[in-house]
């Protein structure tokens, strides 16, 4: 029975005289290894260099602001409902007079918490959000935590910083294909 | 032999420290070569290009717990790695690293000691080297260590026979046991490897086995024997064993270069010597030419060290019966044939052509007789 189309049949014939001296096999093997000796190395020196994970990698959560810097989230709770791991919880607040520059609509999330131990980074919150407020960043991991207090991320860690706005390299499939082409040209392939 | 002078002492100490330094950096290059062959980059964190890695390794080794099994033979357990290191270092004494240096009108050979039994010295010390492994494995009071030690002893004995016979063929052509005489006789590009290609292959294979390097590293085959003879060793005692292995590799490379690749000889050396003497005067020119020869010798050594590593990361380990078959049924008969061919070629008057004719006759006879042999009695 053949399980894969990559399996090679073992050649069990008796070795002939030349093969028995081991010399041709040895020469072939040494040729293969010296070829690899001079080939390009596959290593990415991790802490200094990082592999590009693609524009759709699901990493750290972010609560986006709109162009004028107002929070988009209206605390509708759809993300919390969509979340299969029940990691998201929020408390809604009503926008007061004079806060129009902070919140886009009358209702906003006074608290918004993601439990990073529960989160499975599935991205369903991103899909459920009708206000395009929550996203999972492609360029940043949730860092390792060393104590239980660090597990729950509040708004201070989630809301977008206007000085360092998050933008995805590609939003659609077409964008992504163009991006790959550009990268390939840049890499000279 | 003239009295010992300060220059001799300096030369001996230089050889000692150079062999230690090269052995230390072999550990680094082993890892780099392994990495490059496996498409990785290897150690590059300690210092520029990871050049301080041997130092870091030594520190690590020294600071590890020095464990000794309760039922081990304390004296022999300590002696084992020491003996391995000691014998590995002794061998480099008779290797002629370079021609000679003229200092103050006196000629000093670039060599630890020039003795007329040089090659016997090398051979004897290499045979003694197995005691380090054997004693260490025995003293550990661990059956895996003992297995490893016994394997080391038996493979060394088996391969020493073929190695000795390959050396006899060399001695026949050089008519001297002194390593320096053997080297000087291969002046220019008159190297032994062209006279005895088969002898070289036999010697090289045996050298791999004597150094316990892959594909013959059965004494420490980890999937059968944990770590073989150094299972119970830790800290710098383990480090000494590994260091001794690398020292052996360096010395063996030097011996191969001396016996088959002309040592410090290189093509066009007479012209270089004459030009340098013409340019810089009799003494300085001669000394510079010696250093050029030294460079040629070390190039050869480094090539063979690289070959050792290259083979290690290419060829898988032999099975034990394969090792024994190759040694006893393959290499020893071949070494005898090589001896006969060399002797006949030596008597025929033209060693080079005679050697190749002999080799061709042997191959033809062998190929013709091969189908007549029974498969079970075949070598290899």
C-alpha cells in the first residue's frame, strides 16, 4: 500500500563491486554537503530580525480611533457575544457634552477589557464589529506575562495611539496579492 | 644533538601553545562547519563572528559540577582524561612544522625534537592514546562506559594494523623513519600521495578510526551507549576528553600532511627561496622562506581538519560489524597489496609509473576474480 506519492521504493539489490568500496557514495554525499556549505542560510536571527508574518496575522488587539482621533467603539457588545472564549467584557458609558472630540457616537465603552489568557486570537471580534473598531494587529504580539495582574488588558493598553497609528499593509485579497508581488520584486526573485 | 638553547625552548613552547590554540578553535570551527553544512549560521554571539566561543565553552566547562560516581576508581577516573590529553599533546613533538630558522649564525629546526625514529614515536603515542579512553571507561564503573572503552580499544587495534602497513610502504620509499627525512624527500611537489594513492586512502580511513571520528565514532555512539566512555564525566574532565579528540585531529592532520602531502614543501619552493634570499639576504631570506613553508604546511593541516569535519557531517556512523569487516577484511589486505605494489615499484627503478602499473594490474585481477568469490566471504 502506498500512503503518499512522495515515498521512494527502497533499492534492495546487492551492491556491485564499485558501490561496495563506499567511495562513489561517499563522493556523492560529500558533494551534497559542500553544496549546502556554500548555499544561502535559512536562519533568521530571531531577537534582532523578525520574520514578516503577513498582513493578516492576528496578534495584539487594538481599539481603533477615526480620522479625528475619536474612539470608534460604541460598546454594542457584539464582539463579546461573538467571542468563543468569552475573553471580552465591557461597560458602556454615555457621552457627555464636551466629549464629542473623544467619542464618535453617543454611547461609548467606558471600560473595555480583554482577558489575554482566555483569548484564542481567532479574530471573530474583528469580524463581528459593526463599527470597525476592534482589530488584531499583524505586527505586534501580546507579550509574555509574568504575573496574573498583567493578564487583563484594559483600554489603556488597547486604544490606538494617535501618534503611532496602526495601519495594515493590505486590507483586501487584491491588496495582498499586489503586496506579495512588490515584495518579490524587492527581494529580486 | 646540540645543547638545548633558548630558541629551542621558544620553538617547543610555540608548538605547544599553537596546537592548544588550534584545538580550541577547532571546536568553534566544528560548530560553524556543521551549521553551514546544515544551512544554519552557527555560533556568532560571543565576540565578533562568535570568535570568543571557545573561551565561553571553557568557562562553562570549568563552572559545571565536577561529579564523580561513588563507586568509581578515583585515581584512574582522574587519570583517564589527563592521559588522553597528555598523549594527544606528545605526538606533535616530532612533527616538522617548518624547515629551519637561522638565528645568530646557528640553524634551528622548526620542530619539537628531531629524532630518527619520528614516525615510530607518532605511532607508539597514538597507540598509547587509547589508554586514556580505556582507563576512563573502566574507572567509571558503568557498563556503557566500559562498552565504549572496549569498542575504542578494539577499533584502534584493528585499524592500527592497516595504518602501520600503510606507513611501512611510506618508509620503503623514504628509507628513513625520521618524519623530517620523509618530508624532505618529498621536495617540491614530489608528494607521496602521487606515488601511493591507495596507501593514502587506507591511511586516511585509519586516521579517522584512530581519532574516533565519524563514521567510526562507535565508542561514543549515543543511541547505543548513552555517551560511551565519557558517560560519567562532567565538567572539565569531559572537556579534556573532547579537547584531546580535537588535538588528535590536529596532530593527525599534520601527520597526513607530512607523510603524503609533503609537509612544508610546496610547488616552486626553490624559486621562492632563491628570490627571497636574493631580496632579503642569506639569513633573512631563508627565515622568510621557512615561514612561507610553514604557511603551506598549515594550509594543508587546515584542509585536512576541514575534511575531518566535512566527513563527520556527511557520513552516518558505521555499524560495529561493518567497522570490523572494513578494518580486517578490507583495509588490511589492501594495505598488504599496497606494500607489495610499492616494493615492486621501488625495485622497478621508476616508482611513479611502476606504482600506477602495479595498481592497475591489481585492480584488473581483483575485478576478474571478484565474481568467483563466495558472497559470504567477501570483504567490506
